[in-house]
C-alpha cells in the first residue's frame, strides 16, 4: 500500500491534496513546520528522515521560493529513502536554469 507525504500540508494546495487523497482511502502524512502530522523544516535536514519514514510517494511544494536548492536536496533524500513517485507544484518558468525551482524540477523529471 502506498503512503503519501504532502509537504505544506497545512497550506492552500497541500491541505486540498491531502483531503482528496484521504477521501480516496489513501494513507496520508502531512508535513509542515507547524500544525501538521509531522514537523518538517526544509532548512533543517534533521527533520527530513522522520517525515520520509515509510513514504512511497510525495507531493512537493516550496513554501518560500527563493534561491537555493533545499527542495532539490529534499527530493534527492526522498528518492534515496525509497520514495518512488514525486509530484512537484512547479512554476511555468522553472525550466529556466536561473529559476529557484529549476534544480528540484530537474530532480523530479529525472
């Protein structure tokens, strides 16, 4: 059985994704800095392993689009921990190498 991780699970899109997955009978874990099933701070890699434990699919969203590769590093860690499917809320210009989501989009596509 698949277990889904929804980043930003207390935000606008994450909350909706989690609700739809749960209504379809899926096992869902929400992740955010506060108020979710598990605490996840993309700036604190020590929070990543507990969030990813037992997860087979993940919905990724960058809560604060800024320069850096923290979400790409999280996606790499997710794949290394056994996650088989990643879905990314991206942006139309993320294919541009200068866009902050470019690195994670390349990871998800790969």
